[in-house]
C-alpha cells in the first residue's frame, strides 16, 4: 500500500503527462477506487451497477439523476459516497413551497457597531461539494431552475454578485417514477445538465436476504473516509487524459448521430421526436474513460459505450406520440441503436 500512497501524492502534486506517468497514476487511482467501492458495498447491498454508475458520474465531473421507487437506498447511497470520498455532503428535500433562496441563500441587512448598515450574504445548502437533491421534481420550475447555473457554470449570481461553488461540485438528484401527482417534470434544458440518468432497480434475492440480517440486528458501523477532495479532483483530471481508441470514438459518434431525426432514416424519423445533442457525445467520451478506470483498465472499449448508452442518452431524447401508441419506449429504441454499434 505504501507505493500507492506515494503515487497518489505524486498525482496531487503534478499532472501526469507522459504515458508512463498516466499508467502509474491510473494503477494507483484504480486501487483507491476499488477500496472506495468495497467501503460503499458494506452499506449499500445489491446495487453494484448503480454504485458504479454513480462513481463514474463523479469521476467524470458531472451530475446524476437517480430514478427509482422509494426504499431503494438512493439517499443512503449519496450519504455514503459523501463520507467515503471525503466530501462536504448536504441534502435538500424538494417540496412545492421551496423557494430559490432556500437553495441558494439570501442577503440579510446587518447593522454595524458604528451605526452603519450593510448586506451580508448567507450561503444556502447548495454550497457543498456533494449535493443530494431529493425528489427534485416536487419543486416548482422556478426553484428547479435555481440549480441550472450552478450545475453548468459552477457559480451562482445573487443580487448581481457572483458566488463560486466549492470544488468539486456534484449534484445527485432523485426522482420517483411512480408518483406524478403534485410534481413538475424537469424541463429538457435541465435534464441535459445531468451527465447520466441512473435507473435504480430492486436488489436480487441474495442481496435482500443479506440486507434483512445486517440492517435489522446490530447497528451497522459507520464508513470512514477513503479519499479526499484533492484526490478526487486529481482522479478527475486523470480521466480526461486517458487514451481513447479510434474505434471507441467512431462508436460514440455513430450511436449519438443515429439517435437524431432528420439524418435520412425514415424509421428513426417516425420514432424519435428529438434526439441527443453534442453534449451527449461529450458525456459518453468522459464516462467511458471513467468506467474503464473504475474497472481497472487503462483505456475504454466499445463495450463501455454499449453499457453507458442508456444512462447517457435516455433523458436526452424523446419518442413520438405514434411510437408511444405502438408500445415503443426510449429504452427499446436505444437498444436498437446499440445493437448496430456493438
């Protein structure tokens, strides 16, 4: 483990540029991420794929939308990730009466000892390194839009003054796909800010059996920090320097462009109302590198593109009314494109 610590120290001090440096940094980072996944696995059972996609999102420097029914440990996952990654994590419970100032913060008028008055900005919970936006679709569009500038530009503007977000800054939002009464669907512009949409399903039988015993007897021990913010940002810089083969680039371009109407394919035009933009290509380029690193590989493959096609594309496109009437959904359409690429 000593050589790993030395390598991580070197990563934090310098940015790897040469091939040998990148290989050494990738080996050390992959070893750390293995420990991170194992630590999260002691708390979150049966959601290995969800944990991997959440880590990939953070390593790629983006935000994720976790979609699943209540009780699948979405909130617990974000809380555990914040602890293990050594980040300042906060949670906002979105409600219909939540105001933008409840998220961003507000200015208060203070009276100085000498008698003068001045405004002081009190920061809201958005000023954190890992923000849990719980049930984000329950807030009004006005409040939802308060996150847009922070998610895209990493700063907010209050009363004409810019306030920078902490670094790193990631939003992991949750959404219940079943209950739609009293909710406000996220607009397409905000959905596009999420690097991935991660669908959270039910655990398998063995995992749920383990869950019954380990969560209903003695209180589980708390996880400990494995990384810190500086190490995470070093890993994020490393992801952007990992090599990508030409076959992977061509697979990304072929997949994203195939999902756009107006490219001359009448079948696609009849099924897709609007398709993914260039941000989807950028998202795939980053996430396939991050997934390769999480799985302890130096470079991504076409299999990574196939595995991440759904989470990257499904919230960036919409099918036509005629396709929905025929029982076609976004997932099946993407699977069709993936079959041609894979």
